[in-house]
C-alpha cells in the first residue's frame, strides 16, 4: 500500500518511516508533491488537525494519506502548549525557542507540578472522504534544563515516567518503544493487519 505522509516535519518523517519500516507500506512524502498547498492547522484538537491534514493530502494526491498531529500538554499550564506546540514561541518559533519559552513559563513550578504528557493522533485517509484515527500518549515530567541531543521538539526536557533520562538522551529505538508516536503507529499497524487485505 502506498501512503503519502501529510507532514513537512523532517524529524516526524524520520520517526514514522522508521516505525513503519516493517509494515507493508511504501512511504511517499510531500517532497514528492511539491505543489501541495499548505494546510492551516486551525482545529481545536489534535484529532481534528490530523484528520484535516490527512483528508486534504488524500484529496490532492489521489492516494491514501497518513497525517500526524502531536504535541506536549503540561497539566499545570492547563494543557499548553497543546495543539500550538510547534508554534508556541510565536512567528519565528523553532525547537530551541519553544523549549526556552516552556522552561520560562514553568520556572516557578515545583517538581511535583511538572507533570506532562506527549499526545499523538495519526489519521489515515483512505481517500478524500474516509478517515480513521489512532492515538497514543506517554506520561512524564518536564526537567529544568535541556539534556541530550537526539530527537526533536521538546525531547530534551521530557523525562518519560520511570526513566531518569530525557527522550533526547535515548536512542531512536528506545524512544519509539515508549513514545506517543510509537504507540499510535503500532495501533495503526494492528488495524492494517486486521482490516486491510494486503
Ligand atoms: P506537520 O504539521 O507538517 O506534521 P508540525 O511540526 O507543525 O508538522 P504539529 O503541528 O503536529 O506538527 O506539531 C508538533 C509539535 O509538537 C512538534 O513541532 C514538537 O514541538 C512537538 N512534538 C510532537 N511530537 C514530539 C516528539 O516526539 N518529541 C518532541 N516534541 C514533539
């Protein structure tokens, strides 16, 4: 089955390609469709945004599409940065600025107030009208300074529950085994095995 990944985030593409490498799918990206228009992520939830991206790309390409909408929710910040995770620090947001802003917003919080979760929604649009979603999450704690250089986004400050290393201090396989994205994609894999005649 050919699948177009409805994302322009290179790090996500790396993770999705890695986790789906044993599955019977061949992955195309938006680089294969350079004129595909930008999709505005204006949904109130991760699920809405993932569905919107997958349907738009399936419609444009005429092929099944897989979208990922994900982010970090800090409970003491009422779920922020949430669906705004990629753009948390504003117009010129990048991973470093987003982490800096997060640490600043959390500077007065004690250890027990630093709980958070990573959430990932994967939407599979089989065509422009039919879509299925899968999701995964992982609980953890936000550190007080960045640690490690692997991964992307908020990985350097996220300590998954039960570990004393951040996601950015872990190898790819170790993160995939416990991450929100790994869980959602393994759910997607079970669906493929059970429901689609490959
Ligand atoms: P696309 O919409 O093109 O897929 P994006 O980066 O804009 O790319 P999102 O709107 O889903 O994607 O935002 C996801 C953000 O959440 C991402 O930029 C990171 O800041 C954060 N994030 C999601 N998964 C993460 C992970 O595994 N590790 C660290 N940060 C993550």
